[in-house]
C-alpha cells in the first residue's frame, strides 16, 4: 500500500507509538495515508482503537515477522 | 502446531491467536488474587523487587543492603519471576515474542522510571498491585491515598512525555533493533520453546511440592500461580498504568473499566474471606487475616509515595507488574525498568524512606471496617468505583480531560 508518510515506531513500547501517531497525524492533510511501522504487540489493538476514537480511518494491518505495518487515513 | 480445523487448534487459536478482552484478564487475575489471599497473602510486587535487589546488591558485596532470604524462598520474588516467565511463554505461543531494543533515550527512561517506582513503592508502602489493586479491595485506607498519588503523578508525567515529544524528539527516535521475532505463521521454534518452559516450570514446582514441608508447598503453588498470572497478563494486556493514564491521554475507558471490574471481584472475595476469617488460619489469628494487605501508609506516605510511583510508571510505560510482563515479552526498555527497580528498592528503603519519615506524619495501618464497619467500608469503595466508572465513561464520550 502506498503511504504519504512513514512513522517508524520500531522498538517502542506503550504508550509511545500512540503518542507519536497522534503527533504525526496532525501534520497530515485530510485524505492522506500514514504508514506506522511498529514492533509492540499492543499496537495491534491500540492503533485501530485510537482511529475509532478519533474518527480517522484504519485501512489495514500487514503482519510481518515481529514487525507490523499499519495504514491510517486522516479524516 | 495443531492440525488446521481440528478442535485442539480451535482451542489454541482462541487462546493465542488474538488478545483477550482486558476485563476478562481482570476477572481471571482477580480469582487468582483471591487464591493467593487464601494460600498465603494477597498479590503484590514491590516486596519481591526489594528481595531480588537485596540479593543482587548482596552478591556484589554490599552487606548492609543484603538479606538472609534467598529469591527461591521468597513468595513475592517468586511471583515476580514467574510473571516474567509466564508472559514470555504466552508471547512465544502467540508469536509476539521478540527482543525489542528501543532507542537510547527510551532505555534511559525505562531505568529512571524503574528507579522512581522503587522509591515510590518504598515510601508509599506498596505499588499499584500490592498497595492498590490488592489493598483497596482489602479495605485498606492507605490505598485511597496511594491511588490519589498515582493519579497526580501519572497526569504530570504524561504532560512531560507529550512535551518531550514536541521539544526533545530525539529521546524516542534513533536506532532500534529486533531479534528472535516470529509471527503467527513463522517461528515454530517459539512454540516448542514455550512447551519446554512449561515443562521446566512444572518440574521445578513439583520439586518444591515433594519437599514435604508446608512452607515449601506454598512456594511451589506460587510458582504455578505466578506462571498463570504472567500468561493472563500478556494475553489480556491488563495494565494499571493505562487505567490511570488513558483518561488523560486517548480518553478510552477500556483499561479503567477492566480494573474496576477486577477490583469488584476481588472486593467480593476478600470481604467474605476477611469477614469469616478464612485463610491459613492455623498459622495466623483472625485479626491477622483481617489485616492482610492493609499497609502502614495512611495517609501522607501513601500520597507522596504514590505520586513518585505514578511518575515512574508513566515514564517507564509499565507499573511494577506491567514492567514484568512486558519484560517477558521482550521489551528491553522494561528490562531496564526492572533493573532500576531492583537496584534502587533496597537503596530507597535504607536511605530515602528515613528521610521522608523525618518530616512526614507517622504512617498508620488503617483498616476501614474499624471505623465504618464492613457494610460502610464496602459501600464507600463501591461508591468510589461507581464515581470512577461514571467519570471515565463520561470523559470517553466528551474527551474533556483527554489530550487527544
């Protein structure tokens, strides 16, 4: 999937990925897509929950080996 | 590992393919916590960190910091170690295990957070688990002030983290590494290793139980209960830091509600046990059973200790127990948090606690039913939990107190 911006959250644990995500989304234009790469298993639940809460669209998750990619579209 | 479509595979997937709802973890932890009350003493963690730290510093020749109780004979230290092992086992089964090394600034925050938690738990007499999660349903007055301290500490530390993200972004960026990771499809070795760990744990627990003496049997059961605690914590990601932090961060009420439900279950169990004096009554008096998990922290020490602990757990990203299960999952930041906690717990007890004792009012053990009766105490806790519930749900909708 093509993203307008990539946010590297590898190695970070809760709550840092969500705090970084919230900050990164501020700099995006509506409709743009952010790719978040992370290694915290907790993000699999936290990122969709954050999107749900904030109204941003959670597009998909690609599970890799120890590393997951999340795609989020700004509302 | 199991044949696709088979019933065993179905069971395996329902346990390890997805995280469990946090409140389910909360209920299961509550049941085990009630068992711990009966077997020996309600669940705690900071006493275990202290014992491990005393043994650790003693091994380096710091005699005045040492203890005569080895880690293998200390129930709380055993629980702590087994929570790490249990969480590691669960994350190996679910393919979530991996050694994750965070950027340098994060590692530093882990260690600092652990050290602050050590100071906070020694001053406040207890951490989020022993001093709050067990002590509140045990009707301890100190738990109320500890919780207030956590709330203030968490709020301030969260403000710091958000400020740091804007002004000092280098703290959480930089080189990171991941080793030995697998996922749900690759890394079958992880699952076999998990089975090996379980066999090893059962073997060790069995050795304790065959020893014969009742003290050894109690320790043996702590090995098994600790393993289960770790497993449940990792699968449900049950987290008390989140319960205090989330209302001010994302506003989600999932974690606080899970903790409230869990405390309700423990409250029911402990109240019955205390009221009827159930437990290892052969060894302790009925009054001693009533006073289980009532700590000498009322009120100023609990408030100050809770505040320092709240700062630490928010910076580290895990309370005493949250640090343990995340360490088991492979987060090196939380390894350093555990190290900071271990090293500074004995130091804090010997040097920092006397300093606070010199000017704070003397801390006492307050068992709420002595003042309000059992009925009044339970009603007080229920009303407070109801207020907490209404607040977090209202805040979830309105976002009045949340940062984003």
